[in-house]
């Protein structure tokens, strides 16, 4: 996709973090934007920042709600007439060992992180196939490359997004629709602050929030990397040094990253 000008992008989780940064970057490059988020207040903030009602629409939606997501394409098309890009970015986290994991929290996370991606792809695909050049962009994670303690639900969904994206990319080969699987490492978003934690993991929240605020990549930089991958028609992009390192080491020494992470987990708990 050489240019984003006059394209229309649907972005889930657009109220904050990577989604908000992508909305800003695409808008600045001439795209129309359909902002999707469950939090209307955050959506309205982004709408005011972009300050162009003609090219921006706001859609309050829970991406885990199949009925709501099935109705969303018609709503977007009524405003924009076309869809060229769908970015399935909405995501949440739960920190808990499996033994103590609330099944309600597990299902909540799977609904947003995995089913939200499936619904975004499934229901917008007919509109994308009418475009001459289209992209499905699915946010997986560095944790879609490696399993991490206390993140079994999160990792399961991100591995699932990775496999799902690779499968539909093969299905869509030769069509106007390309598929990009995105694997960020640490990005300075609200995901850690807003996440759910079990009683033991809750004690780690302040440390994790401080770490993310001080040592992770700004979402604007992440957005720029994603858009560059789209311009170069890529199917997979790793974002942040740790994502590149994890991918490389995992390929060469499959068991080694697991031991690093277990050691880091023990240090955090001190």
C-alpha cells in the first residue's frame, strides 16, 4: 500500500495507546478514520484531537460482542462509503497464574483479544474485498512468540492471533487484501495500568506501570513502524528490540528465553 491518502481505516481500541497513535498518523497522511472503542469518552477525545468531522467517525463498540461487530461495517460504510484498512488493535491483559485464574477474566480476555480480531476480520472482509488495495492488520504481541508466566490467557490469545493471521493471509493470497501480523514488545500504553490482576500479581502492578512509563517504546513510534510495514506490503512485523531478540533467540535456542523469563519473574517478585 503505497499511500494512505483517501483510504479509509477502521481502528479498534482507538481511544488510547497504539490505536490512538495509528489514528493520528493515518489521519495526518490523508486517510479517513473510523474510530472504534468501548470507551466513548476516550473516543471523543481522539475525535477532538483530529478535529475533522468529515473524515472521522466515532463508533462505540465492544469488540467481543458478535452482534455489535456484525452491524459495525454497515455503520462505517454509511459514513465513509468504503473501507480499505482494518486494524484490530483492541486488547486487554490479565496477570494470574492458571491455578488462581478467574475463568470470568480468562473468557473476558479471550473475547476481546481473540474473538475481537476474528469478528473484525470476518465482518469487514466483504468491504475490504471491494477495495483495489486493502489491509487487515492484526495486533499479536511478542507474547505471541513465547510463553510467559502469569500470562497464560494473554499468550494464548496472541499465539492464536498469529496463527489466525497466517491462515487467512494464505486464504487471501491473490486478492486485493493483504494481512499483517504485528508483534510489539513493550509499548507505553495503558494495558498494564488498566489490566486485571490476581491477588498475588496485584503487588507487581506499580512496578510494571513504572517500568512501562520509563523504559518502553512510545506508541507513536510503534505506529510509524506498523505503517512502514504496510507501505512495504509485509505480512509480519516485529516492533521493539526485545521482540527482535526474542524471535531470534527462540528460533536458535528454543528453551533459553523461557529460562530468562522465569528468572526475571523471580526478580520482580522480590
